[in-house]
C-alpha cells in the first residue's frame, strides 16, 4: 500500500527548490506544488479524467515569492473543489477549457457591439451604397467616434446623444448639429434591426426632437456681393492647390462641394468638351450630370498638377480626394477678411470698418444661381446647371440635356465673373453703360 504524503505546509513549500519537482498534499489527493525547470512554482491538481481516463494536470495558480498560510489554504480549498468535481464524473480541465471558450465568445460579441465596430458594419452594409455615405461617415468619425468609440452601443443613452448634438450647436453650427442628429437617428434605427447587437426596447433617439433641440430649420438666403466674390476669388488664389482650386471650381460650375471635391480625371472628355459627373456622385440624381467645359473651366483644369495615382483632381494629404473642410474654411474666412480690407483700401475706404458676414461653401452655389438670373438666363437652364432634379411631366417627357444652352449660360456667367474679379478702372466708362 503506497505511503500517504505528509500534509503540505508553508515551510515545506518555501524550502522546496528541486527543479523540476513536486510536492503532493496528504489532505487533498491530487493537490500539491509543482516546480518547473525554470524554477517557477505553482499550485496544481493532478487527477485521472473520468471522461477520457487520461492523466490531467490543472494549474490552480502561480506562487510569487514566499507563500503565506492564507494563500496555501485558498489553493487547498480550490483543490477540494476540483476533487469533488472528479468524484461527480466531471473533468476540471474540460470545464476550464469550455469556460475559456465561452468567455472568448462573450468578449468577441462584446467587441462586436462596441460603437466603433457597429459604425464599421453600418458603413459597410448601409452607407457604402449611399451617395451621401462618405460625408456622413466623416461626421461620425469626427463627432462621435472620439466620444463613444470604445463604449457598448447599448450603453449610449438619449442624454449622451443630446450632449453631442448640443456640443456641435454650441460651436455656432446649428445646421451641422441638425444633420448630426439625423445621422445618429438613422444609425440607431439601423442598429435596432440587427439582432447581433441585442438591442431591446426603444431606440435612444425615440424621445429626441431635433427641431426642439436645435431650433427650426431656417432656409438660407445668403448671397455673396460682387465685392465678396472678388475677395473670395483672390483668397482662393492665395490658398492655391488644392482647396483654393476647389473654391474656384465651385464659382465656375455651381456644383455642390463634394461633387467638385471628389472629381476624377476619368470623368472629363476634353475632346468633346464635357465633364460628365456620374449619377452615383450627384445628390438625388438618377442620371449623370453634364458640365460643359468652357475656356475658363479648361484653364482651371490645365493649372492642376497630377498627383499620386492620377485619379483625383484635388488630392489631399492622405493621397485620396480632399476632405476635412473645416480647417480649410477657417483659413479661407481669414483670408477673405484680409482681401476685403485690401479692397476697401483700394476704394479709399476705412479697412477697419470692414464687416464679414459668415458664409458657407454652399452659399457660393446660391450666389451663382442668383447671378445667372440677373443675366436673364432662362429658369429651366439655371436649374439644369445646378443639376436640380426635375419633377412632374417635365421629368418624364423632356429628356433633352440642354448642353449647348448650359455652355452658353456658363460662358455668359464667366464673362461676368471676370469683370467682377478684375473690374475696369473707375476712369473707364463701358460702352454699354454710356449707351
């Protein structure tokens, strides 16, 4: 009959240095101390698995420095628990491995429900198919990810959402705050329909009234004066490539910001004199938009360098199309102020009295539209230059592209734009005005 080992003690454990080697406990069968070839000490439990009938070793925990009585007792209690499992026909190692696998799955599921992971899924499954997907994702990355990225989406409350919307509003960007609120609502509505996120109850956006939070939407009517147009063009020349060229392109074409900013060289047919913007890049359009290439637009194109892989007209610091418009707009605004002060001096006025009314890049589009009307361009041609979606019977029956008419209208506007940028001297009287 094998001799029973002595009861494991603190003194025996601290003195035992044989490597590799082990001490078994006389109180709990299978429980003991194991010293590895690297001199690491660890409490363990050795047993014959009732499932596989093979010898198994279950590591209870490492010993760091001198062991105390409390540490030994806690390890022995764990050994008793493991011994009882074996008596009941369970394999502790199998149970441990199953628990680890379950924990790994839970961690993986939890990581998949982090706001940043949900946004990545949303971008891939939903935003990727939208024309407005890129600017929406940019706003999410800028306004939400830094604050919510590492949080579980179920933890985000209506109070969190209100704070983010109001934070944007407090910067003086009420319309951006409104857009952000709409983006958040759409994101959560989508997430609520995805079972893998396990969102229950109502969306946190359900009780949020964006109009009440931000204020009623007021249609903008801001139109730049001719002096402001002149200052804007000069500021764009000072900024240079790529953002200054973007401003000049907007003044020449009346396109929306992103429609011009993400333009690709392959969209241009120089032989035919056309810029064909695909429908996928146009807001609300089911067909492509044709911009006739006037001499002024061609001159702008010829001034652009070919950078990177040669795909985009206006290349940003990352090698793709330009983005991150807020820092550029701040520089533009500051330069416009300087140019307006310079113009005031040229006119013999006090530059310190110059007041700059805030404007957006979209106001350029409204300004061009107003100038076209002032030049007596027919309304239906103006609307087609702006690529506004036609409705009713006109959209059904009138499929003419009006390319020649649009080109004539743009050339008329560009002639007027040149006279605004470089006005004739005060001592020169135009024949038209004299007549």
